[in-house]
C-alpha cells in the first residue's frame, strides 16, 4: 500500500474524535485532559499555602499557626486548587449531579499535579484510601465521589486503592457550613478500621474532594496512625481558606 499523502493525513485528523473543553466548549487537542490550555491556566491554582495543611497563605514555604501550635495527624495535604470558581462549580456538579466527566477531568489534573510532586521529592504512598461515605448518603447519591477519585488516581499513578479499609459506622450530619468544633463533635466514633486492614508500617494517602477544616482527615489519619501507619497524607481537589481569611 502506498504511503498516505498529505490530503489523506488531513482527512484522518478530521475523522479523529476531537476533545472539547468542559469549560468553554472549544476544541482542545490535549491528549488526556478535556480542558483547553487557556481555561486550565485560569483555574484558581492554590499558590502559596501551608506546607502541612495546604491552607492558603500570603507567602510560600510557611507553616500556618494552627499547624505549628497543634500539628495534625496527617503529614501533608496535596491539593492543586483553592475552592473557588470554576472548580467549586465543577466539584458540585460531579458530586451532587452525577456529572462524572467533570470529576474525571479534575482527577486527571490532580494526578498530573501529584506526579510533579513525586518528581520533586514527595514520597509515594503504598496505597490510596478513599474517605468513606455513610451508607444512607451513598445509597441516595448512588456513588462515593472520593472512591471514584481514588480509582482514577490509582490507574493514572499506578497505586493500589483499598476501598474497604476505612468504614463509616455513624451517619453524621452533613459537614458543610459547620465550624471546626462542631465538625469534630460530629465525627467522634464515626469511623472504624476494617479488621483485615494491614496499615502497620505503611505510608497511606487519604483521598477526598475538598478539604475544609481538616476535621475528617484528621480523625481518619489519627485512626490510621494509632493502628501503626507510619505516615498519612491527604490528596484532594481543592482547599478552602479558613473562615475570615477571604
């Protein structure tokens, strides 16, 4: 068969399915992400943040006062974005309206962020653990967004995902809009560890969509550390500022 000429190559390119940006609907030739370069650049990237809990700060390389006064049970939070438009809208549509392509796109970008972090010295965990959702809430929603994110990250980063190691025993009220003290009260005795979970000596990473006060992540990290985990990190899509920080 003779080699393709230029016209043939043009026709093949035209026939190839085109990706469209999920934000502006313009065509994008990105090989994996359904977001164009311009929209990706305008996302609310986290910027300067606490080196432990990732809360936004005015300068790079700092540790916030809260983490200095009382270091959390987790070692490090990795999040690409602030919880602001349009990331907050994409997360809401993924989480509450089952618009899964938004979640997958954000997970792919988070995986890219983590790959860069590993290249720069962030230790790779041995397994990913999605934050568990209460059974009643999961039945109503139909899925656990943290589990879906963990599965997508596991494939892209070649990491094991342990779906059942963390169990939610108590169906606590929704945490949105609550202060840190109320969140902590809600979470007391809410979680347990599966009997067969092998966490002793392990480096693990919790996966969730948004980190707000860090109460849930702190309770789960403490549970894992008391069971013998050497290190617990937190991977999430977005980080909110503390109330009053703007």
